[in-house]
C-alpha cells in the first residue's frame, strides 16, 4: 500500500513548510502564511479520511511530527507496495 493521494499532498506541503521555516533567517525568507493556509485547507478537506494520529498532529499544528509520521510510513515500508518474493539462485 502506498501513501494515499491526500497523504502525499500533505507530506509535500509539510516538506515545503518545514523548508520555509528553516529558511526564515535567510536575507529573503519565504512567506509562511500561504503555507499555513494550504496546510489548513488540506487538513479540513481530508480530515475524515486521515489516520487519527496524523489528524491529531495536524490539528495541534505539530507539523514536524506530522511530517515525520508520514515519512516513517514510507521508510518503514508500511506505505510501499509489497515487493514480490525473491528466491535465491543457488
């Protein structure tokens, strides 16, 4: 199973937000308001279909935790399609 479309959109929006936060000390920092609005919009639109933990992180504005949670699904293989069984050629 892969990330749902909503989870993928949220993961990308969270990545963009966290990158913008990290760039706030640069000479021309990106605006955060449009990113907040996008995250709020995605949360409201997809909340009924999201995992309760992810929904809690988003409602609490714990965007790092939400990003890390989605990233853990991808890296743990829980969000990846199952690979076919491989056999040894020996």
